């Protein structure tokens, strides 16, 4: 195959990715009104094979967004309502003795699905939250020394209320780092809220979502995004941004190398969704907040002074020079 033919083939694949992306986004926006950028970020995370954390106050549609994403892909769905009395075995599964066979048998937990919706994850105890650590990183669960693999593809979409709400537990740093993105929904504007009221005031008006894409289609277009070109200068820019967060005096924890990897994967999907075969620095800037802020932790002194990780990250983005297109 000649270079010209390879270029045309790559362009057609990117066009296919962008078409599927738009189809899924339109499907979800039938439920989530007036939040196109939020939905776009969520889908970038989904098609980058990342885990998504949706954090906001109650009642703004966190669970609705997570469920709409799950309904838009024709895969298996596991749902976990996190509560203070939830046990780790409820999440991962448990070995149960079968008297008829005289053997222990593994009974899978809710994580054995393509898409796992963890609702109000920070209402469970830290021990139960930590039950997700292995499966989010390695796509397997180890019970009594035996590894059990979850289906492929696999994604966790979790929702949580702010940690200053009563009855919640902050997620461990190790688990936060396993989420590719953390996004907020925010309150809708007046027009969008009127649409929500009209949509939900009676059962007959509530839309039901059909899958917009199959699991096989999902796996194929994820592979397309992996081929999006990231220039060496853009890679160096990403590493500079992430490593700069480790040198801020107000932070006791900067972003890990996992943050750099997540940012590269996410920018590839964003570029493909916009019909490009290459990543540009603006992709990095546009995704840095969603990918990095939840990985940064303030020092106690900075918290007392009212500092915010968002503002500190904005300073990093302004100060680290982005690569320029050579003339």
C-alpha cells in the first residue's frame, strides 16, 4: 500500500470514529440537556478506555449521565449502589461452597460487566472502595488467590457527592489516580431546566435510549484512536505540564506518570472525534483540567489559605510554553 493510500485509509477511519462519536453524543443528549461539553468529555474518556468519575451536588443528573452512557453501548451493565454497609465481596464476588459438588464455586460480583455504574461511590467505607483498585487497573479480581478476568471492554463510571456532604468518605488517592477523568455537570440554564421538567413531568414523556453502538464497534473505533499521531514536541509538552505539578509548593501530591499516559490517550480520542489524525496543543489544554485536577492534593497550609487545585493548574498551563507549529 502506498503512502497516499495509507493516508486515505487513515482519513476514512478517523471519519468513522467521528461519526460514531457524534451518534453516541446525540443519543446521550436526549437525556442530558444543555451540557454538550460535559457529554463530550465523558465520551472522550469512554473511547479512551478510561474510567470516569462524575462529581457534583445531588440532583444535577450524575446518575442519569452515567446510565445514559451505559445504555448507549450494547454491552453488559453492572450497577452498584454504594452504601455504608456494602461489603467488598458484594463488589468483587465470593467463593461459596457447593454441597452437591463438594467444591467451592466463585459467584461473580457486580464488576463482572462491560460497564459498571458505581452510584455515590464515596458513601461506602474506604475498605469497600478499595475493592475496585485491582479491577480498575488490571481488569481482574483476585479471590482466594485465584484471578478472575472481567469482560473486555471494561469501564467504571462512578458518581460521588462532594466530600463535605454528610455521610461521605473521601476516595483514597490511589483510587482517584485510577480514574482517567473527573468531571462536573453543574446546574442547567433556565431553558435546559424547562426541557428537563417537560421531559420528566410524566412517564409518557420520558425518552428511552437504544444502544447507539455495539461492543464490537466500540472495540474497533477505540483501536482507531490509538493510531492518532502525537508529535514528539506534544509528548514533551504533556510531560512538562504533568511534571510541573510536582514542583508546586502548595501541593503535597502532584500528578503521577499515569496522568501523562491518561492525557495522551484522551487527546488522541478528542482529536479523532474532531476529525483530525493528529493531536494539537489545544487538545492538551482543553483536557488538562478533567484529567489532572483530581490527582492533585493541596497541603494543609494551602487549604487554610483557600487555594484551589484548579487555579494552580491554570497557572501551570499558562506558564509552561506550548509547542508552536514550525514555519
